[in-house]
C-alpha cells in the first residue's frame, strides 16, 4: 500500500507549505502567479483531487492554492471544529496568512459547502465562489426535506451517525470502501486507476482522518435540530453578493442535479451554472471540460 506521506506530499510543479490559521495548522500546495484561487476538496479526498487544476490554472496565469481541510491530509486533525462556521474561519485565516486579502474560492462537495459558507460568513475574503457538486446549503436542505430521491441518495450518511463503526468500515482492507465510494458516485469510474485509488486510500487511512472526515457528516445530520445548526441556516439566508459559478454533474447519483435548482435564488451577484455529463467528481471524471469551464469563468472575473 502507498505510504500516506508519499500521497499527501506528492511531488509536482507546486510547493508544499504549512500555514497556521484559526488555531490550527493547514497543509497547502501553492503554484503559479496572478489572481489567487483557493481550491477546497470534498469527501473522501484531499488536496490532490485538484492536481490537474493546480497545473492548468497556474499555466493560465493564476496563483493556485489547494488546501487540505481540517481533519484531512497533512492538515491538523483536532477533536473539534467540523462545522461550516469553523471551516469558513479556517479558509479566511489561510487566505490572510498567505498574505492575500481575498481569493476566488472553489469548493467540491463538502468543500463547496464551505465555499458557500465563507461567501456569507466572511464575505471580504471571497472575491467569487465556484461551487462544484454542492447546492447552496438552504437549497440542499429544501431538497432533502421534499425529495425522497435525494434523501435516499444521501442514505450512506445515516450509517455515519453511529460511533466508530463507520471509521472501521472505511479503513478496512486498506481503505477499499474509499475507492468503492469514489467509483459508485462517478458516472464513469474509468478515471479511478489503480494508482489514483491507492493515493486516495493511503491518505484516508492515515489515522484519525477517517474519524475526522466522518465528523463533518455527523455535524450535518445532528445539527439540523440543534441551535448551532439552526443558527447557521439562519445566517445562510443572507444572499451571496459575489459572483458564483455552479458546476454540477448531470449524472451525479449522490447530489441530484435537481437539488441544485434554486441555488441561484440565494445569490444577488452574477450567477452561472454549468452542467457536465459526469457524476459527483467533475474535476476528476472530465478534467479538461471542467478546467475549461472554470478557467473561462475566472478569465471573465479579471
């Protein structure tokens, strides 16, 4: 099995850095020069999910920073803080500690939820937001409440609410379930080669990543009736004032394309939506089409 350090510290045309922010240490990779773009991964991946966009965006004239979220990869794995308000503060802290006043924030999955949250909770640092495979949080909540298909698609998260069993299941057999989920949520899993799967399994099996990654899901489910969750949803009523790009896979089996509908109602700035013929991982399943759409949108922001 691939060593976790080898996966997390993969060599390439980028620089690995540790950044202290919001009381924790965050691992980032940094490449290129120009307007800043911060990339936030989702579950169950890490910064390396953006490896192809790091190089393509840097070549297009952007400074690209891909960050390991709290509890993932080479970043700290503290016992608390796996909620979007803390994660938004993490992002704001990383942006400022990199010497930047603002950045375009691109997030996939849970990283997309953090991107939406940062735009509302810490608006000065979000020049613009690209949400990939993640509806606006209030649109997602509405879809979960009204659409049984969406509830069924997110059924895997119900099993994450019990203690310890999910962590054991995710790391059993060298993290086989990690690649099983990546394949299941893809329209065409041919992108998931043996080497790619080995890198994702290795990074995820570094303890306690399985536990801290699941903690995001536990917060998401349990907070729906708790004051902290209700307060968060109330705060997210405020419109996103910066430009927004929404990228979604039309064949995403985990977050349905119909669940994205209505996200634009929460945006007062410009809003553009791009649907690609992929599943839950557009940047991995069709990196050329994804990078082309993202770069064209970024170029219009210059």
